[in-house]
C-alpha cells in the first residue's frame, strides 16, 4: 500500500487553474506514473481538505473528475480506491506515459491477483500443470551431453538451424509455403511482433488492429511510438467494411490481426473473411502481421488455415511460438518472412539481443523432434475443453442476468460482458479481489479506452472445481457491489 504525504501536494492558490483541477492533475500523475497503485486508498475528502487547508468541495470535485476518467472508484462505506491508469488513447502517447499505462495496470492487476487465496483468472498463460518440465529436463541434458559448450555459446541471430528447419516443416504442414531460410527465431512471439513493428513502421505511423486487441501489441505500439487505431469486431473477427474505411482515412503502414482464437475475444475468422482480408491488403498494398500463437489450441475441430497459407502475394508476416502450447519461459517464438524484409528483421533482431538463447532453442528442437508435441497438444486441448465448459456452466449459474459471453472454440479465455445495470469491470475489481477472484479488465485491450463492461477470464489456469468456485465468487462480488451501491444511492445524503 503506497502512503501519501499530503504535504507534498503542490497547490498554487493564485493560479487561474481551479484548485480542484490542480488536485485532480496531481493524483492523475501519481496514478499514471505508478506512484499510486491499484488498491491504494485515497484520503477521505474531509481529512484531505483539512490537511491542505482547502474547501472540501475542491476535493470532492477532484475525486469526481478522477472517477469519471476511470482512475479511481468510490466504494460506499469503504472509501475511495485507485483502480489503475486509464489506457492511453489511440493518439500518440505522451512521453511520460511510456512504457504504456496499459502495461502498468496489467502488472498491478497481476500483483493484486497474487494475494494468497485469490483465484486468478487474470493472467495470460496456460496452467503450470500443462508445462512438460520433465521432458524439458531430459531435452536439456541431451543437448548438454551432445553439444557441450556450443549449447551455451552465441547462436546465429536467425536461430539454431535445425530448429528453423523443423519449424519450416511444421508450418508447411499448416499449408504455409516456407523454406527454413524464411524462419527467424525470436524471443517469444512478443519479440516477433516488436521486430515487425520496428522494421515496417516509423514513429507516428498508423497500425490498424481489431478493437479489442492483444494488450502486448498496444504496449509495443506505445513504446515504439506508433499509433494503434482500432477497428470494431463482430463474431467473425475484424469488420472488413470498417477496416477499408479506416485504411482510406488513416493510411496505415501495417494491419495486425490474430485470426484464430483471438485474444481476448476468442473469435475465429472464417476462411471467406480471411480471403477478403487478403484481397483488401493487396488492393491497398498494406502488409499484414498475423499473430497465430493460439492456432493449435482449438478444442472444437481444426480452425481454418492461417492467413499466411492463403497468401499468394507475400503480404503476410506470420508470427507464432511455443509459449501457449509448450513452455512460455523458454521464450522461443518465430517469424515467417521472406525477401528483403527478412534481412532487415535479422538486423533489428541482432541489435535487440543478438540471438535467442541457444540452449533453449536446442532443447526445444530435441522436444519437437521427439514427436512429443502432438500427444502433449491432445492432452492440453482435452483439458481446455473441460475447463471451458466448466467456465461457461459456472457463468450461466452464477453471473448476474444480462451477462453475455460467446463460448469459445479454442484458446484460453472467456470474454464476458457485464450487464448495463451495475458496476463496470474496473469498478468491480477491488470488490472481486476482496471476494478472492481476479480477472483482466476489458478496457485494457481497447485502443480507445472503451469496453468498460468487459472482462477476460483465463479459465485455463485452474481445474474445473476451482473455476466454478472462482466464478461463483465473481457473481457474489457483483451482488455485493450492487447491494452496497444501491443501498448507498437510497441512503445518500448531500456530501457537503
Ligand atoms: C495474441 C498474443 N500474441 C503474442 C503473445 C506473446 O507470446 P509469447 O509469450 O510467445 O511472447 C501473447 C501472449 O499472451 C498473445 O496473447
């Protein structure tokens, strides 16, 4: 819990800026810079007014402004708490907001979610029980016995050649025409996305993406100072009519999409829309960055082929990796790219970190070459299907009437819309933590700060009975918030 020294709050009484605005500005900066953290309590209005020697109305107005912006939430009877920094808008971020308000908030949500006893649905990784630790141990031993010091020496920047060859063969099985020279091994898929943004876009360029989109891509955009512009989605993914309008209006340098088991919505883009998207990209000559990290995690049949498999004009850069299906901590991802752009990507990768650790790449290669991936994936998919069913059943039973979600056919997440009556996801967050459950707040995934009724539940993280308990707690938190809020509305006396 951060403590606040009220004497540090600078107020210029002779300024043309009203006192309440100065106070709001001060708190906003504390929150967005991370000096005040989600869950921190703000001083009661009466105490703060007295300490600062100002009228209470100034504090009330400042808090009202911060609440309206989504920075703080008032819990009747319990006080006023910081929720988090508002995600940066689609405009170019102010320098002080780097490395991205969204990243900060996600970090803080994760911190709160680590409290003992909290059932965390907030993370982005599969359950630890899915990670094949024993197989990794054996693979590392094999590599060290076989390769000795070369396993821990610098690796080629492009990646360990046998792993590149294996990945080329694997993506060919998905329909992607690929030579091992086209494979660049990256530090997770995250680095693959970042390398493309750095290689294709310049500062101030526009990146078109779905709204909502992957939070990590918004972080990259903020850090690299490119402008993420969100295009609304429907049940089939990014809407192409609106995408075309956005292309004409914003002249983007890159389109980023995750067509299969989209994070956070779970959407799968059908094949006809994939083809239309490619035709659009061709017409306007815009490269597409395809993020396929959840491609293998379908538990209701195989998804359509990746965009890259349908790409006859070499407009698609295909990013994927082994974090969601195997071992996130080994940081092994890959990018499929060819032509002059590939050389540029390699140079940017070299400047970033020289190479992805060779020991990890070689161990990954031993694991993949053993043929163990298929069996592993089958087990993971079966468990995910059961967990997804448990989440949907519990949502049906425990979440309030009017809550909406679409059962996903793959991936790790349930994307939930809370009813219009009642708290937003951010308002509910602290109460949910108090009830022992956490989730990811929907606004974080949006390019424009919208989506305040949405939350994302990572159901993959727990066995079915824990999922049920967690969602039950979420329903109870909602009821509790609603009851407190309603009774406070009924009882509320004028504040001053
Ligand atoms: C859509 C998406 N892309 C990329 C990544 C990054 O994956 P990696 O851990 O391989 O860097 C994630 C991780 O959450 C993701 O959800």
